[in-house]
C-alpha cells in the first residue's frame, strides 16, 4: 500500500513539475525584462534630466513628478520611444524605479522622506494624439494624448495605499498594501482584503494616522465643439488623476491630457462591454487664445485688398 501511494505521489509531482518550472522561468524572464527596462531608463535620465533631479529633491518643491519628453526619448533611442507608446504599463514603472535610484544617489535623506516619485509624459504622440472620439479599441493599453474641454470634476477623495493595524492582545502591528485595476504594479486586491482580525482570530485596530493615502479624482473631458463632426454630439471620456495632479483644472478649461487608455471590467457584466478611461500622468492647460486662429498683419492687408476686388460677390 505504501509503495503504491509513493508511486502515485511521484506521478502527481511529475505532472505538476512542468507547470512550476514554466512559472519560475516566466517570473525570471519578467524580472530580467524589468531590469533591462530600468537600465535603459537610467541611461536616458542620466543623459537628459540630470538638472531636474535637484528640483525633485528640493524641500520647497511639492511636485514629485518628472516629465519625460517623447522627442528627447526618440533622440536618445527611437525603439525605446516606440515601446513607451505601445507598452506604457511596463515602461512607466521602470522609469519610476530608475528615477528613485537617481534621487537616492543625489540626496539619500530626501529620498527617505518621500514615498514615491512619479513620471509624466509630454511631447509629440504622433497617431496617439486624438480627441475623445478617436479613442478606439486599437489604442487600448497604449499611451495616448487627449485634447478636450473639462465638463465635470469630481470631489477629491483619499484612496488607501497602505493600511497599518494594531492587535491589542499581542501588541503586534501589521501592514497591508492595496492595488486596484488602475494600478500599474501588483495584482488587484480583493474587496474583502481589508483585515479586521489576524490569523488567530484576534481583533485588529486600524491606526488611521499611520496609513498611507493617495489623492484621487475623476475628470470628464469632452470633445471640443469646433472639432466635432457637424450634426453629431461631442463625445467625452473619463480621466483619472492622482496625487499633485488633482484640482489642476476646472470645468470649462481646455486641457491636453496624456495617460494610459485602459478598459475596466464591470463587476457583474455578462454583455462583454467594458468601461474605458484614461489613467492620466500629465495635464496641460491650453489657453483660449491658443485655440483661436492667429491673424497676422499680412493677413489683414490681404483681406482688405480682396474686399476692394470688383469681381467679389458680397
């Protein structure tokens, strides 16, 4: 009986071994890929943004976001620029890790006080610069630039990033981090993951003052009326902005938003329809004067000359 049981165990382990090996190999490949992305990002930051690192380390600066220009990125490495547009979920975390290493190297004290440094994108997006009407399925999970008018801004809400809990019976404190479908790193945390008891069933008390939060806001950006096709209603898209980007615009402002175009599955949807939004990493205000046509003195002279033409039909 024992020999047969041992043989069955060996057969079971033999059938599961390829799956474990494949998973370990895939994890190793992913880590090597991330290290390669981070190395290329470090080389780019060392070439183009050495002067911007002291600004991020300054105590007076509340802006912890570094803007990466796609034009500079194309000059440094055209392949890296194309990969950034096509797979931003892989490259933006690598750029943020590389940025933090640069800050640690420049000012270790300041890097210890700041939890996270962020990367925004600006520059020429090429075919990925669209209006809300142009956000189609072929742009999903890509880096896009959307221009439009802000029609609605939600209230700013704190989103918990890390919670700290204390057990009075054992005197032990525990931490837990949270991710959702909009996070670039980590798997989404389930809704029942907020701990109220430990593994032994003892009651936990949340230390709200020690928890880490992130400002969170949803902004609706609508297609500009002068760019909408005649006879059709302007379309809009929701943009999620966080941290220092919140409250950077108000309804009526013309903005240029760059971010990742992503689809979020519904909780109980059986139709296959998904809600889409843009995970914004940079918001630029467009002046009203910039959207108007520019008329030079030569244009005025030509208009007056044309108005005196005899064959002109009024």
